[in-house]
């Protein structure tokens, strides 16, 4: 038996099936929470925003016009996080070392930082220092670039899905990713120089 699609679950929810919405929450709650933790750098704030995200999704379910329910939920969550930042009149430094919803560390740029000597204590310390440098560089990115990078890399959304989440064009997303990667290249030491 095939699992129901997100869209069919949301349609069922609109017809009064509360179990359908609960299924959507179970299906996408962890990834939305992980994105909020990365965007805010604060688990408590992320928990509050997650509740607000799902309350807003519950209220606005009838307005859903897309098959991409996860992207729609991430868009609501991202907008709520940005609104929260504006209300506090400060920008949070995003910590990409935050843990995911399941308590495990979220994936890092492991491919970039792979080291065959990982078993050696000095290599482990060196690898951890490299990860910290990458995290600090990402923390230094402007909010739009950082958000685009988090959604694309960590949430593994396509550029078109990131565009839906951020309410912009795929071209704008590509531009933000290009700028983010260019900024990271300037902020991080060259791999050929031996530092990274």
C-alpha cells in the first residue's frame, strides 16, 4: 500500500481529518526543527517557532496551493524566524554545529573536511579545528546567504524549492549561493595552503 502524499494528507486535514495533519507533523517536524535550530542558534527559540509554524500551517492549510508541503512548512518557519529577528532588532549568529531534532550532531561539511588520519588524536583535533573555522565562516555570512546555504546544503532542497521557501526566484537563490560560496572562499584559508 502506498503512503499518502503530503498534499493528500493536507487535503484530508482540510476535510476534518486531524490524524492526517498529525502525520504531516511527524513526517516533517524533525527537518523543520533542525532548520529552525540552525537559523536561530537556540533550541528553545526553535521549539517555540516550530509550534508557531505548525499552528500557522494548521490555520492556513486551506490556502496551500503546492505539492511541496515540506517547502511550504520551511517557508512559514523561515518567515517566522526572520520576523522574530526583526522584533528583537538583532541578528542571531547561526551556529551550524547545533544538534538536529534527534539529538545527534547535524551533518557538517564532511566531504570537504574528510581526513584519512581521523583515528589519530592529533588528526581528530585538527579536523575539529577545521570544522570550527568553517562554522565561524558560515556564521559570518549575511542572513540571506546563510539561510540559502542552510536550506540548500543542510535541508537538501533544490534551488527551486529554496526559492519557494524564501519567496524569490530560483535565479535569486543561485545568486545568493554564489555569493555565499564566494564569501566562504574569501573567509577560509586556501586548501592548497595546508590550512583547510
